[in-house]
C-alpha cells in the first residue's frame, strides 16, 4: 500500500482541490497504512519466528537476527564459518599456540601459579615473597637494591644505610656513630664519642680513656654481644659511679647495654639495662670468604658510613606550659625503623589536657611529614627488634615501636597541670643525653626535740625525676645547736633519699651551747620516677629542742 496525497488545489478557494470528505478519507487511509507498517516492524524486531520476522516493505525484504533458519546470522551463530562458540570455552580455537603468541602470552599462560617458571625477560615493580616469604635460588641475581639479607660479593651495587652497616660489621669494619669491634681488646677514643659501640663476643675488654682528656657531657653507648669487661684507664683517679661504690671496672653480659657519660670530671654509668637484643642490624649475620670480603669492601668504599645514635636530642623545660625536644650532638632520632630529622628549633608540646600531680611518659612519633610529641601515663618497654625504648602498652610490638620514648615529666599544681624544672623541683627528665642539674632545697632553721631520727621538715625537700640506676648526689651543710647550756644537749643531722633510714649517712657534731657545723653527703642510684632528698636529724637529749640552720643541695641527671 502507498500513501495518497490530499489535493489542496492551485490556490486558496479555487474549487479545484478535494472536498473535505475526500480529503479526510485520504488522511484516514494514510494513517492506516502507517499503523500497519509500524506493526510489521514491531513484529520483526520482537519475534524470532521467521514467519513473523520477515517483512516486505515497498519491494524490500527485511529479516530479523537470530540463530534459527531464515534469520540473519550474527555473533557466535554456528552458521558463520569460523565463529567461536561461547560454550566451548576457546577449545575450538584453530591454533592455541598462535593465539597466545598474538596476545603476547607465550608459554607462561600454560603454567600453574604454584609452579611457574620464568626463564627470561624483566619484571618491574614486583615483590617476590612479600606475603609468604621463601628462599629464592638462582645462579645469578642482579639488581640495584634488595629487601632482606642479599648482599652481592662479585659486582658493584647500591646498598641501604642499614645494609652497609651490617656488611661492614660482617667484614670487621667500624662505622662512625655505630662502631663494631671484633677479635681483640678495645680502647675507646675521641672518635667514639656519641657512638653506639658494639663489642663482639671475642673482644673481652673495653678500656675507657682518662676522664681528664674529655669534656663533661661526652658520652659512649656500649652494647655487649658477649661477656665484656669495661675498665678505666690505669691510674685514672675517677672511676665509674655505681649504686654501691665507685670502682675501676665492671662486667657486662651478652645483650647488656649501658651509657657512660662524663660528669664533674668522672665517668658515670647510666641507663644500664640487660638483654636488649639486636638494635638496627640487617636481617641476619653473614659469613664470607676472603674474596667475598674483599669485594664487599670495594662495594662499601673506604669512606666511613655515618649512622647517628638513635637519639641525638634532649627533652628540656621551656616554660611552665611548654616542653621542647631539641637537637643534641646531631639531629637524628630513630622512630619506627627509620631516622627522622629534628628541626633546628626543636619539637614543642604544650601542657594542654594534663592533670596536676601526675607522672607522664613522653614519646616521639612520625606523623608522615613531621615529628610530634605525646604524653601517656603508660610506661615504656624495650623493642625486641631495635633494642630501644618504646611505648609499652600497645596492642603489638609493631604498634609500640611507632612511639619512641624520650623522657618523663611530673606535673605541678594547676589546671591543667604545669611543668617545673627548678633546683627544688627537677620534674623534667630526658632519656636521651641527660645532663647534670643542680638540686637545692629551701634553706631555713629546722628544729626537732625528737630523740629518734625524723625528717626535720617537708619544706626542706628537693625533689626530682630520674631513670633507674642513675646517680644522684646530695648533701647538707649548716649550723646545728642545742637548746641548753649544759654539755650533751646537741643534735645530729644527715641527708636522706626518700626518708630511707637504711642508707649510710654522716653525723653532725654536738654543741653544749651555740652552734656547731654539721655536714653529711652521699650518692645513690635512685629508683626510677619521682624522688626527693631531705634533712633528717634528732636531738641528743629527749625533749630538748635543737635547730639546724642550712639546706640540702646536690645534683641529678635529667
């Protein structure tokens, strides 16, 4: 059927066109024709039966698409010669090897994941064994850097700082900042100041040089990998300060670690701890042939590798609301397996949110772009991997080592609690590189009529924070007098740590009348945390008031 046009005439109202009836009959017939065409096309598109999906319009035959006979074939229709069938899962490919070659897969596409063999080519950006570590075996392994203990002995290569340090240790070469000694006794020198000194099991003896040749604050960190005798130079009148007494030598056991620092022209032994484990070493110890050692030495070069100690810093009091971690003998601090640089201006932290009268431990952590400090009432522990002090209350060793311990602080009265660091309140204590600070109680006239030893006044105290086994020295000096003109009415006084009457002390003289000079001094290895030194004394005659006019003074590391 074809469309019939309506005759509209040559011009308006010329009476030559179709009348209304004839015109609308033509329009109705045209609409019916169009409706029929649309119906046929809809049937063509929506049916797969050839009897309904084949339409002839104006002499043209239109067929639908499908797999049945009489429809147009497409896709994987088996009537198309060479068409791959989805159900065959590529098993009908004419030549699988040619197809793999065209896709660039090669023989690797035929191997199982558990038994793949790569015989050539380059793999970039891949980690082998990162999820399930296993040994890698090969006749030649070439690369620019390696994770783990792989160290080349035959060709030049680039090594990380940690790998260089371990490799130098394996072949008996010292490193600035971290020195490794093997095979014979060692005498330290100026070059070892500030360094972490590793002594292998066969060193035996380490000699500390004359104190007179060094400056107060010079420090050595000693790490014993075997039984090690640490001794002073013969003839040195100033020997190591310990809790029991000064002495010329001491013995360290494997894994022990200590800090030796010069203070007031004498070597003090501080921060002594046991079984720290390995700190900042490569994955494992290695043994090499002479030729391999020679090649390693060539790879490492003759220049010393600079590796700073884990804490080139000090925690200091800035003001009552601010503490600062400042650079000290360098600017590096070890945090979570890497050195981070402390800015020249230091890292500050405020007292915001702190409670008064509370002991806080302070930790440094890396934000991803800077060092920051936090307070916590939970103490530290020793990281089993790196051997340094870290946060001690985390969910795992990995969580703990995010935070490196830097010191402790005790807060004074206020809301929030404020910081204090004065001779009577040394309440800021740095773990790294502590220095001697003066202690001084309030001078006054302190009286007692007790015939037994008592603290003359809590107001005479000088309090301080200290780490375990660090030396505190204190004494008293003043005038003491009896309250009677009769002979025997005198008094005794002494200095005391934490009101402990078990420690030795010096007695003062007695006076029948007037005043007599009284002095007492002692050195202790104070327990860790908040301590105080004070004046204790007694009247010689019960009920007779005697008075001491003076103060307690001393020094402590912090």
